[in-house]
C-alpha cells in the first residue's frame, strides 16, 4: 500500500530483479536471455546496472543487451554511469514511462 497525495493506493505484490551486468573484478557477464525468460515467467520487473558494461560490452559497445542481441524493451529499468566508459560525469536511469513515474 502506498500513500500518495493523501490517497491510499493499493499496489499488488511484485518482484523486482536487480542485477549487475558485468563484474569488473572478475569479468563475468550476466546471462541476460535467462533473466528475461525468468522475468516473463514470474511477471517481474528487471532492473539492470550497466555501470561496467555500457561502452565496453557488445559489438557496438551498447551494453549487455547489445552483447546478447536482446531487445532493450525487455528490460524495465537500465542504469549506468558516464564516468567509466565515456570519460565524463553523470549517469542515467532509463525505462518506460510507467516505471519512471
């Protein structure tokens, strides 16, 4: 249950799967197709942390979705930084409109 604008809103039970895409110390990479299959089976939300994979993983450097040739729309929330691969400052959180509200 959430309280928003003095209204009580019932939120049904949901699962959120959060996973690092690439572990920088050991170089292991998440098996994204398996996570997407589980997400769909259990109707969960998938949140991927691309701090170490964006700019460095995949044939075009577009991260873990690019590496596995998966549709980014199958991931509900993508998060990453610009400091590691892009020699800049800042970061991003991306997702569909429903997840970002």
